[in-house]
C-alpha cells in the first residue's frame, strides 16, 4: 500500500508539472495573439483614440489581462475589451478567418468636412530626423532632432563640509503620457573625477500624478561638489518641485539648505540658483497644481504639431482593410482608412469605456517599469518584436524566421530572473536579424572599461595585436603576438563565442565587436589573463582603467618619395585639401579605411572621373503590416568629379571593422574601380540607424533603410569584398608587421 501511495504521489507531481507547463504554453500563446493585434492597431489603425493612448502602458496592462485567458472565447472577449475602446471599428472574431468587413460600419452618415485618415510610414518615425510616421490629414508630432537627449534643471553645492557622510536627495516629479523623468545626483571629486552617481536609470518615472522620489548614497572622502536635479529623457514633459538634500549625522538626517527649493520666488525664466540649458528643450516656471506651494518647473522638448496631407504618394483609399490570423483560432479585420473631422475620427469610441480603460491602466501599472518586473520584460519583447516585424527591411534577404522568435522570446522573458537576463534576452533575440547596426543599450553607468590593448582572431586563436600601456601587477608584460587562452578562468575562445551570440551582424562584424568587448568590465576591476608566449604559459593580473583600446593617430604621412598614407579614420577633409598639391603629384597613395571615416568623403570626388547618379539607399514607404507591399524612395550621393583630380595609383585597406558610413565610402571605390581594395570583407551593415525605446530603460538601434551595393547586389551581412584578401599570421604580429600595409606597398612597387 505504501509503495502504491508513493507511485500515486509521483504521478500527481508529474501531472502538476505538466499542467504548469501547459499553462505556461497557453500564456505564451495568449500573449502572442495580443502582440500581433497590438502591432496591427498601434501602427496601422488610424483612430484618434489609438493615436493618443500611451502604448507602453497599454501593453503592460493588456499583457496582464490576456495572460490567463483559459479558452479562445475568453481571450477573444478580453481582446475586444482592450482594443475596441481605442479602435471602435476593429473586428475581432473567434474564427480562423473573417468573412468580409462591412464598410457601412465606418461610413459617417454625413461626410461634409470629413477627410481620409490613414497611416504612412517613411521608415519608422521615432526620434530620427530622416524617418517619419504620420497619420494623413491629422496633426502629427514633428520631432526636433535635438530633442533626442535630455533636458535637465540642476543645482550645485559645495561638498567639502559633508565629506564621508551619507546623502539623501528628494523631490516631487510627474510627467505627461509620453515623458520619462529621472532625478539625479552626482558627487564631483578633485581633478575632475566623478564619485557617487545615481540617475534612477533603473527606475525611470512615467507617472501623470505627483509623487515623491529619493536617492540615497555616500559622499566621497575627496568630494568637492554635489550636482543634482531632474531631467526629461527624450520627448514629452516633466514637472519637478520641492527639492530637499540631507546628510546623515549620528543617525539623524540633517537638511542642507537649498535656495528656492520649491521655486516660489518667481522671476523671469528659471531662478538664478538653478541652471537649465539644453538644445532641443524648454524650461519654465508654471503655476498651479504644485505639490509644494504654487510653482513648479516644467521641462519639455521642442517638438511641434503639424498637419500633413501625405509624405509620399502611395496610400490606402477609404474602404481598404486587412485581415490577419492572431492564433488561438482568432482573426481580426483592421480598416486602414477612417474618415474624420477636426474633432474626431469616425466611428467615435464609447466615451465611458475609453475613460474606464485609461483609468484602469493608470491605476494598475507601477510608477516605473523596471526590468526586474516580469510584465516589463514581456512588454519589451512585444514592442521589440513588432518593430522588426513591420519595419525591418531585410527579413527576406537574410532569410530570418522572425515570426518564430516571438514565442521563444516570450518564454525567455518568463525564465529571466535579473536585469542582466533581460538585456541578454533582447540581445539574443535581435541577434537573429543579422544587422550590425543593432545595439541593445541599457542606460546605466557603463561597465565597458578595458585595458589599452587591441585583440585579433588570427590562425583560429585570440591574439594581442597591439599594446599601449597596461596596468600590470605581474612581472611579465603583455606583448603583441601573445595568445590569450583564458580570461578570468574561462577559455578565451569559449567566452568569445558566447559573446557573439549576443551580437547581431555578419561573422566579420561579430568578431570585431566581440574582440573589442571580451575584456570589458567595471572600472578598476581586476582582469586575469592566461597567455601563451613561445610555448610558455603566464598568468597576468591587470586592472581595467580605460574605455577604449589603443588607436592609431596618424592622419597623412609620406611613406617614400612618391608614396603617401592617408588614414581615412583620422584625416579631416581640411587636412586632405591642404595636401592636395602634393597628393596630385604622388605615384601611389594608400588609404587606410579599416575604421570609420572622419567626414572626409569629399575625397572621393578627387578620384572620380565620371558623374555618379546611382541610387543605392532605399527608404521603405510602408502602409501595410508585416512589411508587405512596400515601395521605396531611392537615394544616392550624386557625386561629381572635383578638381584637382588625383591620378596616382590608389590602394584602399579595409576589413570587418569598416561599417556603415565606411561602407558607403567603400561602395564608390568598388563601383567605380577607383582603387585596389586590400584586406578583408567590410562589416555588411549600412544605412541610417533608427532608434526606439523599450520598457525597462533600454534603447535599441537598427538599420532603418535598405542599402545595396552600388551594382544592386546585397550588402547586408555580406559586406564589400576586397580585391586582394589578407590572411594574417601570428608571427607577423609578433614582429610588429602590418600585413595589410605590406601588401599595399608591394602592389604599389
């Protein structure tokens, strides 16, 4: 009997585990349906109500509502409850297809003074000055390109009397629907160094109601000053008031006097005790509805509202709609064009239901969406997936099954336990897109400190290519040609491969970035390297002191009587122009473009012999979801030959570190055969970068346009191929030889 009970207990436990697994699978399936509908409505349904909702908050709230729906019928009802108040013309049905859409449901009884309203996306309009998203015939936010950073109001006090004490900063802050506010404090040290710093990057504020916030830290023993304030990150509005600063003595908080801490002493502009200056932002004292006294400070970006009829010719006509399957046996029909007057789009939403939805959203979400919160992570996955699902230009070319990544990433969000797990999740998710412009950045104090040494992958080994000065606690100095076998007790190549799984792009770009980052860590942290030199192993103990590895500072120099070297990464155009009389007499010129140009692409015009009219950059013009039926606006540089013409034999050096602008540059060299290209393939990622924010205080960049090689072939994830391929050797590195340069000199001779 006892044995039977044990078997039954084990069976019950197994069934419980299975039930949990099924339940989790159902949650992911529910969220996938929500995510798809979220993108269709956010980016392609033109109602006023949808345009005015805070989509980050809506997603956070919606995820919680749909997560536990236990049947398709329950999920369908929840989706209707969520979306119909903001998209009243939307049709959601519990079936695998929608049998038509009745245009009468969106046709106003009186069309007088009505205009057609629909979405047009020139790329994805976020904070970039090039890309733009509008609703036709509707006021749209025109973003000031300078309003991409932050606008701050701040104060400064002497820190010397408070050295070594614990410090506490408090203030009251509120935002509008789009604003993200952050209070901050910075302790300045002697010799321009920085001590304690906190800017609430782990808990940015998006709260329409006044609330109190605080930061606690310690004033460094060598502190000279304390700066503090509140800033608006990106677009929107932030109000701030009621600052207080205190230090702890004998277990009690003692206030430090702050002049005009609540901004009640009115005067034109900001009070003289406070400082506020940032291009792209406005600051003013406003009266009424302040948490302390009558006044507060308003920080807002410089964006303006402007009505536009259209931004390109392709647009949907009234009556156009699309139908999509959402999964779980649910489908939707989304009208792409609505009629509207100055007051509202038709049909107008149910006012009571919309008001209740907004109230429920605002009262049920946290003050800050922090990445340690499950629903923030799920929110970030859904927003990220939708951006690339509808706006990434290379899904077909790189053959990525992006649709499958949604459920995989949602599952990973459930598995994540820490802030770092979430960052890694977003990196691994976007790695599948093979876009070297993809960066997933968390805006915190960086841990990208390094040692001033450059690495390379040569002969299948991680090798030190160049060394400047290294803070070395061992007797054996780091030297070029050393093979690094272990990094902090982890096999070096194993660590490199793990890092590459978090980096998007071509193999050559993954290697470039991974080799740059593989030694990164916190400032002044120790770094243990096991190296192999002349068949002997050594262990080196180093300190991370710098942000970057060593860099060649050469601009232009003569290598021989008739041969010159131009480092395209360093030589400004003014320097090149000053050297043109000598360069036109040269027999050979080596142009080193293994990095990033310094705004000197005008140099190409002195090599050209014919006018350039090629179009090789293509901005997507999007009106349909899922990157379907996209048209393009083709652009080029339209360069013309310039005088004096350089007739010397030209060699260009390039490789996997040449990305974006460098590849635009190299595209001309390749297309017009202006030089012999020596080296390795370029990174394979070109075109203006686009940026979008992700809940949890992350920023993601990607290539927002389709860029081809000038002969029309694919560039993305392939790169520009050299005419002469270089394969480096470890012995050459040990001997201090630059095999790229040696080959260039050989070809010139």
